[in-house]
């Protein structure tokens, strides 16, 4: 049993890394633009399908394929922000939820058309995913290659993100916009451009997350609902807008989920996920690292 | 016993000490002015008294009763009203509806009744007359001019018959005629027994209106007295000019 | 003017009542039933989200609770099919309302964005519970509702449901209207505009929000129960349907949040469209794309919703007629409504706002 729990913890950490990658885009977008991108799950799935096409049709390796999918999705993100989010002037938060949900529907619909992929479940394939030996053997148990690789990918990309945020001027402007949009504008930061770029970065991260997700889980166009609900829970838990919070919350949630699956039952593992959220929010409505939305004076 | 007592209140926001062991008292029936350079803590003091901010240390007492850290609705119900520097009214409601939000009588039955047919309706109209915007009663508050919004805010704070009203820069951003009008209304209400604590930068307004003036600087009170005295107080001059 | 309005509304009501007797086409009446159901649900949703401004996106929870409550009550109390079953509908609503108390209380401890996400999370929790609590909900197999008596066949079937749905809608409308004109409703609207200001004026914002939340859950729950009976069976994705969830928000938004007619207009426009898509776009993907595009169009083109936009145009037209009236004495003091155009305003701008 202890062995199983230990395995679950490791798997949880590794999968948590993948979720962190997906959640980071989402929380970043919220932090800078104050919008909740309900379509983030769908974008992840889109990224997964893009990797799928590249691999099936053009036999491009999943990781190498990211060099194509990420820039592509980056551009898509720029387009979506410009076309559908920037025009929203009043009630941005609520409207952006409806807009991003609409985009999610369109993506889901497009992927699910009989001429594209339909509703069958697929999974990404590669030599390090498929063969039954595709794992590291440590101690008495097996650690699938793909989990480790995916985790490394997340780690690298997130490190890159941190570098971008804390060591570049762009990152500085971005963080300023997050803290106080008006003040940032007053000191000459082009907040609109930052918003567009942030959104695009978020979507590019979703592409990477999609590949990692698709290599570890089978998916179909419908999977975005489940995914977005988990991502939302993660970012609330971590504190909306907090990157650090998203990372920690991802790992914590996934570990708890995997351990619960082993200790109790897989069925309840998912429910625990959501219950934990409620419990934490009772004690700390702002999440672990979020800011309390205080009284306006 | 003073009507309103603030004792040794400190409040810090991170590294900024907005209030440092600040103590003031306001006597019943007076119009007290509160002046001080920008950043001296006047608005924070208001926030702390009315429950919009929690104190770090110290006490606030109203009518002998401790109200430190009470929630804003409780403070209001006890008889302390306040206006805001950047006038806060309800833009999507009409002027009359704005008045009724504040009107008291919170029993369940009164909540279910049509608000426009209660006796508070008469009082709301009276108050709108008093400040001079009764003609605009059905206009969405968003469409009012800045000065009219100030008058509306003033009026609906009055509807609950507060004992004390804290005015945060009532003369800011309005024309001289309007300022006179407002000063007149304040004096009239004071005659009827309402106590005022007024934060203002407009010295003429303060000097003409207030019985007593207190000066704040860097989070605490540095002087108080009759308007003329305070004006000549060297510490006060230094606070304004020295900074 | 007012008499005209009343006459118009009565005529409308009469038309709605007569409708299914005249148009006996089954497809038409089915769409009509769904439209009424949605209109009632959106009206209920609006009582909370429209009036307080807190967008609740997990209201499908209460719909689902109502549906399951209906099924379980019918099952456990051995209620037969027929008219009697309709009596369970208000009870289903009540169960949903009771569920709303703890969930609402927790959700309302948060503000704005977190609130929206919590309501979504609640939705997913309940969906999972529906799948997992097999002893109660029968898991993914679902539950069935009493069969309607055999003489309710063919074209007649829709009629009882139509009238009950209409009754629910009228009840929801009446409640919404009453709230709108009461002190309670005024408090809710004040919360929408400036919650902390309302709090500072003595409005008990916490209890107000929760009560509105529970009332809205009651109506949405009733719709859930009724729809379950109409459908004959329920299972988790049907009862806890994300699509339904966002649809009611979209309808409320299209019609105009916080208005009385808005929800009805929104439902009347979108529900038949939705049904049309379902019927004629058989490729599942196409249906979603069409709906998504429709969503986008509505949001980007009509950001305020229909009713407020119309009202604004109306007010503008009226204002331009009134401009000719004189405004003497008060203008000098700068207090009359002419102020926005006369001298004092200019002076205000010069003085600026001291800070």
C-alpha cells in the first residue's frame, strides 16, 4: 500500500506539472486582463489535436511538433483577443466568459465534425508512449517515460515563463499591468498590447499543455469541459492571477487526487478535487496566494 | 462625553502608516472641520470610523458605545452617515430610488412592500426638496451632473436621520454658487441638531462654516481650535508648507 | 398610456393561452413548451443575477437537483403518471431551494470573479455526484419518471405540460415583478451598482443576496422537475447540462439583465433557434459551431441586451422632445436639470476635483 501511495505521489507531481502548464496560461490571462478564459480547455484540446495531426499525417515527433503548434496557437491567440475580446468594453468579466465559452463551442464543434475528427477518443502516440517498456524503473516501480518527459517540458516552459516575467522588460510591464492597470498606463505601458501578447502566450502554453495532456490521457472534443472545470478549480485554489499559486495548487490537487484514487477509490478521486476547493474557500476565500477582494472605500 | 471619540487609532497599509496613534473628539452639535495636507490620513480616518477599514490598534466610540471595527451597515444604523470624496451614488437607479435605498425600517414586511408607496416616500421627496433636486427625482442618477450627484449623496445620507455626518470634501469640484448652497444646507441641519465632521481643502469653506477645526499631519492630529487660531498656528503652516 | 400597456399584456396572455389549441402541430407545441420552460428558468435566474449583478453560471445545479428530486419523489412515493404528478413540481423547486442555501452561502462569501468560478465548480461537483452516488441517483443509468396515462397521446401530450410551464412562468414573473418594486428589490439593485456603498447605507447585503439566490434556485428547480417529467427520464448529463447552464445566461443577457421582459424575449428568440439547430443540423459539430457563432454575434452586437437598448432609444427620443421646455430660476443656482448645458458646469470643470 505504501508503495502504491508513493507511486501515486510521484505520478501526482508529474501530472501536476502538466496541469501547471495549462493552468499557468489561464491564471496569467486572468491576472493581466481580468477575464476568465472558459475556452482554455478547448484550446488545450485543440493543441492536442494539432499535435495529433502532425504526428499521424506528417510523422513529426510530438515534442518537435511543438515548434509548429506553439507559434500557430500564439497567432490564434492574438486573433481571438483582437477579434472577440478587445471589442468588449462594458461588463468585461461576464461578457468574456460568454465569449470564451462560445469560442470553446466553436472549437469543439469544428473538431467534432464528422469530416474532422468526430467524437472518437484518440491519444497521441510516440515510441516513448506506447511500448510497454516505455518507463524508467526505479526501486520496485515503473515511471512511464512520457510522464517524466511531459514534466520536464512543463518545467522548461514554466522556467522560461518565469524568466520572461522577471527578467525582461516585457515581463516587467506585464507584472505592472497585473498589479494596477491604470497606473501602468500612466507610466506609459501599452496595456492593450500587453493584454494581446499575454493572451497569445497563454494560448501557446495551452498548445504545449495540450500535447502533454494528449500524450498521457485519451481525449475527444468533448474533453474540454472536464479539463476547464479542473483548471478553474486549480486557479481559484492557487489564487486567481497568481502564477506561483497555480503551480502549487496544480501539484497539490493532482497528488491528492491520485492518492485518493489509490487509498479510497478512483471514482471519488475526482470529487475530492472539487470538495477540497470548497473546504479551502471556506477558510480562505482568496485561495492560497490570491488577493482578498476587499471592501471598496 | 463626546459624541464621537477616536482614541489612539493606528492603521498601516504595508509600509504606509496612514494613521499613527490618532485621537480626535467631536462634540455634539458642532460643525468640526478636519484639514491637513494630502496624505495626512483624513480619509483613512473616515474609513476607520465608518467601518470600511479595520484598525490595527485603538478604539472608536460613538455615544459612549464602542464601534471599533463594526461593519458599515451597523455603523450607519447607529446614526453615523458619510459621504465619499468621489461621490458614490447608484447610477442605474433613479434619484428617488437612490433615496429609498438608504431609508430605514428594515423589518421583513416593509421589505416586501412597494417602496414607492411608503411614508418614507414623503420624507424622500422632502429631502430632495431640501437639497434642491426634487425636480430630477425620476432621472437615472448617472445622468446627473457632478454637483447634483453630490447633493443626492448628501440627501440620502440624511434620510436615516443620522446624528453625525462625516463629509469627505463636500466642496470639491463644484462651483461657488453650489458651495454656498451646500454650506447653507449644512448650517440649517446643524441648527436642527445634526453634528458634522467635514474634511475639506477649501479653506474659505472651512473657515466660514466650522466652529472648530482640527489639523492632521502624517496620520495624527497636530492642532485644534477655533478656525482663526488654527490658521495662525506655526505647526500647521509648517505641515502644509514644509512638506 | 398605462391602460394601453395593460391591454397589450392581457391580449398577449390570451394569445399565449390559446396558442396550443389553435396550432396543434406537435413540433410547434413542443418548441413552445421548451420556450416557456426556458423563459421561466431565465426569469428565475434573473431574480438573482440580473438584480444583484452577480453572474451565477452554475444554476444548472438547481435545475438538476429539481429534476432528480422530481424523479426520486415520484419513485419513492409511488406517484402515478397523470395530472397528480404536477403537484410534485413545486416540491422539486423547494428541494432545489434548500440545496441553494448552503451552496449559496459559501459562494457568496466570495466576490465577482471567484464567485462565478465557484458556481461553475459547484455545477461540476453535482454532476460528479450524480454519477457517483449510485445508490441514490442510479448513476449513469439514470432514473425514469412516471409514464403519462395512455390517453395523453399524440398531439394532446404537450398540452398539460404547456399550461403547467406557463403557470410556472407566470409565477416567476409575478415574483420578479413584486421583488423589483419592493424595498428588497431596490436593495438588490443597489448591490448591483455599488455593493459597499449599499452596505454603508444600512442594506444587509449578505442576507439579501442569499435570499435572492435561493428564490431563483426555487424557480430553476421547478423548471428542472417539470422538464424531467416532460422528458420521461433523466441521467447525469441531462440533468446537469453545461449547455443549459450557459444558455440561460445568454438568454438573460440577450434580453436584458435585470428587466422583466428581458428573460422572456431572450428565451423566445434563442430557444426556438436552438431547437431549429437541433432539428436541422444533424452533424453534432455543426450544431455547436452554429450556436457558438450565434453566441458571439449576440454578445458583440448587442452588449446591453435588447430591452435596455430599446429603452434607451425611447428615452433619447423623449428627451429630444422635452428639450424645448424652459427651466428658469433653478438654473442660476446650478441645481436645475439644465445644469448640464449651462454655465455652472463649465465652472465645475475649471475648478476640477481637489484630492
